[in-house]
C-alpha cells in the first residue's frame, strides 16, 4: 500500500478536540475494504504510527480492528477505519472545536 499523507488523528474529549495519534492516510480506492469489511461512509483507512500520549492507549475504536482489537493502543502499526472528520492532513483546515461531547454511539 502506498502512503499518501502523513498527519494526525484527533478525537472528541469532553468539550474539545484532543490530538491522540500520528497516522498515515491510505488511498481510497473503489470497493476498498479494511480487514475485509467495507469502510463505513464518512470513514477512511488510516495506519496508526504511534500514539501521542499513553493516556490515549485505552481510547475505544468506533469499529474493532481486523484482529478484534478495540482500543487505539492495540492497533499501533496497524490499519483501522477512522472518522474523516477527525483526520488532520497538514495544510488543511483543522476540524471544528466541539461545544459538547459526542454521543456514545459513533454512528450518530
């Protein structure tokens, strides 16, 4: 796989956006899957290079990884779907600051 961009992953944390990991975005191809599963609308495949701080190792993923991993700490050097809204690409505008926490359901 060819890495197309380097940058970071962010996640909502209470009332702000928190930088949680460094990543590489992967190219979006027609019928592209992540671990054999279709990538959900609004998500992209990312490779997790390292975690910004050990406090984020237990951050729960929106979808389990192909090996069943469910936390960010378990997928370092792996590929996972990540919400496009929370992918930072250098030179692009950062996601807006949240005024309230996200729902516990990632599909909302």
